C-alpha cells in the first residue's frame, strides 16, 4: 500500500472532514473558517482520492493552537500525524504550541507528549438547562459590583490583550474582532478598570471567559448564562471549563449542569494557569 500524500487541502476536503468530525452546523462553519485561515494553511493526507488525515493551526499572539490534527484509525502508527503537524506548524518558529485532546484518545495523548507538549489540565464540558432567574440572581450577587459594557474589540484591544496574556497565556486580538461580531460579548469593569469579559453564543455556548480574579468568575458565569437567555431566548448552555477553575465547576454542578465530556489541554508552555478561564470550543479554545 502506498503511503498517503500530504497536500494542501481543497475546500471540498475541508467540508468533508468538517462533516465527519462535527454534527452541528456552527462547529462545521467554525471548522471551515479556521481551516481556510490557518496560519500555515490546511493540510490533508490523501489516500488516492480519499482524505484520511487533516491538520491546521490557528495563530494567537504567542501560540499556535492546533485546532485539528486527525488521522483515520486505520492509517495511524506510521508517522502520518507527525508529518501533518509538521506541515501545519512549519512557520511557527519559536512560538508555543497548544491543543485540546480527547481524554480517551490515548494515541493522541502519547503523540503530544512525544512532541514535548505537557498535559496541563483536564477540560470539562458542562452542559444543561440554564438555571432559573432566581438562581442566576443568587449566583451573580457575589461581593463585587461591576459595570457591564458591550465588547468593542478595537477600542478595548489593549485591555483585552493584557487580560488574555495573563490568564490564557497569549493575546488573541483577531479572535475578539470575530467573536464580537458573531456573539454577545460583555466586558466587566470596576472603577473603569477592565477586569474580565465573557461571550455568549447563539448555539448556547459560553466562552471564552476571562476573569482578572477568581473571585469574579462565578458572577461572570451567571451573567453569561443570563445573556444567553436574554439575547437568544436560550434554555440550554454549555461551556468548556478547565479543571483548575474550581469555582465555576462547583457553581455549574450545583446549578444542575452535568459533566458530559473530558478533554486535556496540552501545551509546551512551562507554566500556564487556567483557573480563571473558560474556553469557547475545542477548535479555538
């Protein structure tokens, strides 16, 4: 059997893989958008006319996030994943790499470890009905009073970048421009100082969400759930919460949300603390 060829992906390849990998339209569209704008292009491993592997990476300020690295099971074990990753990150230079991996995908876990990326924190997908208004009010009460402002990515760039560098490990200015157009984004301030932000999406997703202090996180999370209900009449929500964000996880479980999936955040950054963070999507954590 000839080894699959690695070539630049065609739009038809990307659509085929998006349909294979995700069942919902929002994720498929995000997949296509990220693949088409990938930092070093989107690469396909093709066996004759059939795509059997794919890789692409999304560039943050100081991190290339490996949005997708997938090889069909029957083609694994021959170094194809490594070749795809090398193509997808060929221009990354000295910037760090990161990615979110299925916790039960042992081959991928071993693959990232062999490439020098530490398995830093579990990422739990919580989901369920949005709590009642009374519960949200109780969660949002807290000890702090915030001014809430719609996110204006251009005008808030300096403050958003600073928060992302501190909490997420890298700024993501281009993401904020796109997120603010597609979702309901809210920035939170105390005495005119930006101390966090949260996005609520039409499909019920929450994130990314960043808090300057862990003490603010539950209040921001409650606000984001209320935003889903008010902006989109949503009754259901989901969020990717790092295991180190104990405050939000505890509040989520107490409010009736269920843990439905566990992934692992891998990175070659030596120190990163996601205890004040909620991710958006496995493709753009």
